[in-house]
């Protein structure tokens, strides 16, 4: 096992979370320049092994730190933005050589929100081509590796963000989620990963006009506190019509919850022993804490897999056939990776089913949300099995084989993207090989507060494993 991290007692960041760093800067314990310089040194210490940065923007970040005009919950905190989100001056290449490395002319809406928290962006984090798979691997460059063990996947599509936060380079990083892309890498890298309710954060530019917008912007973090402060600070910036405010959640609730536990994936393949053991342990912990846990069938039927994968394939087809209009006039479809091309072909062969696909997804939404008439939270594993080794989901491999593996792995997360419901992965488990293992919680639309209160309770009851201690 090759473990890589940058935690050290010899710089100002220590093992502080983002709230801790911002508070230390505010009271003068150290400066934003000190924080940025420490993060840059940490990045240089691990980037050669992790390969988690798509574009380095340290010079501008150091200049902003010197000016120190930050405001917000994370004022002066170093971080990164995911490379599918426009940040003026950096190319938004989306993990693909098909997209020209043309610097963005302006920020998109979520970037403005993220900067509004006071975050200081050091660069852009890596992601697989267009975020279409669940590992941050490529056909034309080195993979981004899991800092807990560099032979394993860091998840995706927010893989670079998760690797850098887990390795201690930065305390938080931007992530977004269209089928599990916050929660999957959070589970693989031992982080807190909350996908907000659809509309809670500014929509992703690339998906905002889709028939069903699957994508929610957020962050990955090492503490529940950072995720809670992130959401509260975004609420400070703007009101969200149709959603109850969350407020700043600062600890657990005394309310005991009704929890529906799902342990059988739609794929009909049983959970591996590690995942089943850690899910049972989480249920036991919740029961011992006074929550009611009932095992229930997964609240969508087998057709959901076909509907979701067909809709997912539509995104690849749109890029393949209309990339010059959707992405950039110089988009080069000849440089698309085999997985994206294979997924595009999957849609083309069944495009006539798109109307029934949309209807099926809307019916699945109604069935999934009906669970919350009786229960407050749905509990499941984050993923269908433990984190795979690099190569298991190789985007250059045989498409049919890789896609079958992907469906098995990403067995629990997509329903919340279709339904627009908030969902959270917490690093409550460990595999027998010592890798983190995520446990997943879903709530009804707008109910992030319940998830955060429960997360605080579980974090205190079973403190999350730290890479620097393992």
C-alpha cells in the first residue's frame, strides 16, 4: 500500500478545516498569504504522485492573497475549482482533449457563488472526460490516484478535488454531482460529500437547460462543519425560491429519525462482504442512538437502470454530435475517448425511446420521494462495492465490459440526481485493506438540515478516519 499525504505540523495549515483556517486568518494567527503558500508547498509535495491538478493558477492566487480582499465564511482559504466550471483565465477543458485549452472569458454563476464564500482558487482539479464515468482515468495521460493507496481509483467525476482534500493540500474543494460525482469520490477518499437539492446552488452552465438537470454544485470536505458553513454562506448570498432555508447547522438534533435502509442494489448483485458489514455497522450505530431503522426494498424498479443510463448516454451523444455548438467552435470530436464514443453510440441505438425514458424517470421520482411520506432518511451504501483498483473502469477498455462494471459500482447514487433530492456520503466505514468506505444518506427535497444534523451526530459517535493517522 502506497499512501500519500501532505499533512505536516511544520506549516500554518496543520490539520485545520476550512472554518478553522478562516478563523485563524481573521484573528491574525497567520495571513491569507501564509495559507496560500503552505497549500502550494503541499501541492508540490504530492502532485507528482497524485496527478490531481488540471491547471495550476498559483500566481494569481498568491496575488489575491496579498491583496486580502476576501470576505465570507472561507475568507482566504485555499481551494480548487473543478475543471468543468468556468473560471475566468483558466481553460474549462472538462477532462477531454476534444476541448481546446482556451481560457474562459468570464466566471459562470456558481463560480461567483464559490468566490463569494471568500475561497482563494489555486487552480482547477482533474476530472474524467466530461464527468461521464466514476474514475478519474484517461486514455492520454496519467490517472489521478487515491492518496489512501495510489494503486486505487480516487472515484469521479470530482476525483481531483477529492484526492487533494484527502491528501491535505486544501481543506475543501469544489465538486459537482450528476450521478454521484460528489459522493463517489468522497466515499473513495474518505470525505464528507453532500449533493445539495436541485436549485440550492447555482446550476451548472452545461446542464441547466437539460430536460432533467441532474447536476448540483457543492464541495467535498473533511469535516461536517465545513459543508454546513458552505451551504449557510451560499444562503447568505442569495435566497432560493421554493426551498426552505437551511440556516447554519452547528450540531446534531435531539430528534430521532425514521430511517429506511436499502441493502440490495437494483443490479441484483449482492454487496461485497466489506460493504455489507459496514452498512450493518452503520445501522447498528443508528439504532443504538435511538433512531428507528427499517429495512426496505430499493424504492425504484429495475427499469430505472435502463432509463437512467439512456438519459446519461444522451449527454455523451449531445457532446459527440453537437460539441462545436455546446462546448466550443473548435471542439474536436475525433479526440473523444473510447468510453464517450461508446456511450454516445448507446444512445443512438435507442434514441427513439427518449420520450418513454423521460416519463420513466419522472415516475421513478414519484416512487422514490413517496418513501419520505413514512421515513425521514434513506440509508444505503454509497457504492455497490469497495473502491476498485486503477484500470477496473479504464475508459480505453472494451466499452460493454467497462459499462457493465460502472453500472454495478454506481448502484445507489443516481436516483437522487433524477429526483433532485439531497444526498450525503459519510466516511463511516473501512475496507479490510484499510481504504475508506462511504455510507449514504438521502432526504427529501430541501431537507439538507436533517442530513447535516445526522452527520454531526455520526461524526461525533464514530470519528472519521484520518489519512495522517492511518
